[in-house]
């Protein structure tokens, strides 16, 4: 089978490329990625030598380029990871999120209509459900929870989900959608909570915790997410949405303290800063459907996954040092100086 993986030079997409090359040695993987600030060819260095892997630089919102790729490669499956993915950036500048996340998805869907496809899979997020209150630990997101978005990022992802469902119903595109909770693991871009805190702590720099640090996220080790998507594209039912998450809820403060403990650093590094606008309180996934239908369960517990992740950042300094010494410096100053 030929699988186009869009956004495969980013965090989860690259982990998925490696997952597929390892577990499906007969499949051909084509990574389509624009290489935005979040895309990194060095992340794919170990895949480049594989005869079943090909990298194509391109924009999912570029109709001509996408159609050309479909015509040439005749993919059986498309897995769409490509997106602007950072909530804080979407609050600063929403427009690019609409172009990539909505228009980009529509162009891919049009290509599927025009050239035919066995499966289009949309990698979505639990953020489309909005948030849950902190004082109701009994509540979880299920696949039938209403869409109720908070940020331009989550609104753009929800719009894309609705488009996928519309194309599935109207044009019979064989599509599936997955909505996953927060991922962590290797190749996570330094702007996100976990890598940012690891890297700052390593430099004895302040750890900027938004608000009081009481917001809750439901953490999933990235390889478990990849395994779930792999099952959905091969055995999931067309037209269905699958929630992915492993009941690993933690407050942000807990996560930051855990990282400090692993690194042997003191909690005096923690600094409470101005909260994110519209900050979602709690995300929590009910993964019953994917467990019952596809037998998926997460393999990595948070306490093990976070240790593995810290070890990865210690072992792969060159990967992130290059990132944080470039344009990222301006981003960091803009977002955190005088916050
Ligand atoms: P990321 O920001 O690390 O990577 C995004 C990748 O997409 C980059 O390689 C970038 O170059 C590429 N890209 C961006 N715009 C593009 C365009 N117009 N055309 C082609 N490529 C483009 O993101 P991530 O954290 O790996 O997230 C991947 C997907 O998973 C996203 O769709 C995101 O919404 C979803 N998701 C992420 C999480 C998470 O915790 N990170 C959880 C659930 C769902
Ligand atoms: O839930 C899935 C989503 O998880 C994905 O759809 C998004 O693409 C992904 O970026 C992630 O979104 P979050 O906003 O939850 O992740 P982030 O790492 O940006 O923040 C996690 C929590 O940590 C959130 O409550 C905000 C807080 N935070 C974040 C940063 C960057 C801080 O307190 N300080 C920080 O510096």
C-alpha cells in the first residue's frame, strides 16, 4: 500500500512515519510537508535511507501540488497530520490556522474525490470538544460530546472535522477521524509545555506556568497515538470518529514538578505567569469505543513515558539546541518576556 503522511516532518507525523516503516515494511510511505517552523527534515534523517520512504516538500493547501502528488503516487491511504498546532500561536495570529487546517484539509479531500482513495484519515484533537470543569472528575469526552471550541486553533480543527464528515456523507469519501489527547515524547517541538519545561530546566531558566498551573491535560505517549491511528486506518469503520486517550490526567503543575524531580532541579525555578486567554480547564478522553472496537490500549504509563522523554531530550541535545538558537528565540521573547 502507498500511504501519504502529511505533516510527517513534525512531532506526531514523524513518529508515525517511523511506526509505519517499522511495523509495515511492505508499505510505501510518502511524507508531504511544507517544512514550516515546526517541520524538520533532520527529524526524518533515519527514514531517508529507507527505500520505502520518500519526502516531498509541499503545502497541503496548494491544490496544484497536491493533485500532482496524487496523480503520480496514486495513494491508497492519506493520513492528515499537517496543521498549525500551537494554541498560543493561534491566539496571536489566527489566519494561518484557517488556511492550513481548514483549506488544506479541503484540498486533500478534493484530491481524494478526484483521484479516488481507500481511506482518508483526519488526525484531530480532543480540543474540538472544548473543556470540562475542574470540579467534575466524573465527566469525560466521548465521541458524541458536542463540539464546543475555545481557541482559533481548536475552531479550525473542528471546522476540518465537519468538512471531513460532509465529504464522507456527500461524496462517499471513505474517511475516519481520530480525536486524541495531549501527546508527549521524542521530537516534540520546544514551544509545547513538556519540552519547553525540560529545556528551560536544563538551562536553570524560569519555568513559565500559566495561571495557577491547575489546568488538567490527559497525556498520551506519542507511540500509543501512532499505534491507535495505525489500527484505525487498517481496521476502523469508515464514517466513524475514534477518541484516543489513556486516562493519564495531570495538572500542569504536577507535570512541571515531575520534570524537575527527574532532572534533580528545585521547584524555585517555577514562575507563575499571566494565563493563556480562554484557557481550557480540563481535557479527559473516554477511550471505550476504540478499546471495544479495535482492542487498542495504551502501552506506556505517564510515569515511565515522562522519564523516557526526559532521557530523549538529554540524549538528543543537538536536535533541540539547533531549534532554540534560531527563529525560536524571537518567538520565546515575544511570548514570555514581561509576561
Ligand atoms: P507539529 O506542529 O509538530 O507538526 C506539524 C507539521 O505539519 C510540521 O511538520 C509542519 O511543517 C507541517 N505543516 C504545517 N503546515 C503545513 C502545510 N500547509 N502543508 C504541509 N505541511 C504543513 O504538530 P503535531 O503536534 O505533530 O500535531 C500533528 C497533528 O496532530 C495536528 O493535526 C494536530 O492538530 C494533531 N494533534 C496533536 C496533538 C498533540 O498533543 N501534539 C494531540 C492531538 C492531535
Ligand atoms: O489536547 C490536544 C492538544 O494538545 C493538541 O491538539 C495541540 O496541538 C497541542 O499543542 C496540545 O495543546 P495544549 O494547549 O494542551 O498544549 P501546550 O503544550 O501548549 O500546553 C499544555 C498546557 O500547559 C496548557 O494548559 C497550557 C500550559 N502551558 C503551556 C506552555 C507552552 C504553560 O503553563 N506554560 C507554557 O509555557
